[in-house]
């Protein structure tokens, strides 16, 4: 049912909400690892929801777009995606843009497309590595990859 799909998207986006700076300290190492390992599946679910015809009503589509926004904010800060995942997201967002009539959500879709275009792309093997826990580790990993 569309309602259950929308509620699932809300739950997933709550898990990956970016402004968790104080909450992140309370996550166990196992929870952080599990969150990072399942991230590709979360992106796949969001991607499927963007192209799901049962979520074509405006309120359902808006839920999927809001969830996508939250997850993309997490991507910017924590977990790079593969080129395939980003290309697929961008394609689905562009498809949604062509069918939209309202101005407010159209602006959100345009912003999401720009965000996706600006995200760093990694190959499949790099994405499978454990997500870095801090900015320092990210910088170190970047420096070592050059």
C-alpha cells in the first residue's frame, strides 16, 4: 500500500537524518557499521520509490522526495555513492521533474538534481569500504588514495 511505503520512507530518512552530531556519539560501533553497510539498499529503496507508479499522488511523491533529500544530505556528509546509484537517482529525479506541475516541489526536485550532480562518485569497490567515522579519517583516506 502507498501509505506503508511512505511510512517506510519516513522511517529510513529518520535513521539517516544528518543533524545527529550529538546523537551520533550514542550509536554503538556495530550500529554505525550496520548503518553504513545497508546504505546502498536504502538508496535502492528510495530510487525504486521515485519510479513507483503507486506513489504517483502528490502527497506520496512528496514523501519520497523529502526522504531522498534527507538521505542525500547524509551522503554529502558521510557516505559516497557509486556512479551507477547516482546516475539512476538523477535519471528518476529528471523523470519526476517532467511530470510535475506544482512550483514548490519542482524547486525541491531541481535542488535534488543539482545535489546529485555535485556529489562525489566512487567505483563499486570503494563504496563497499567502511564509511569513515570522522572528517580526519576521511581526509586521511583521500590523501592515501591520491
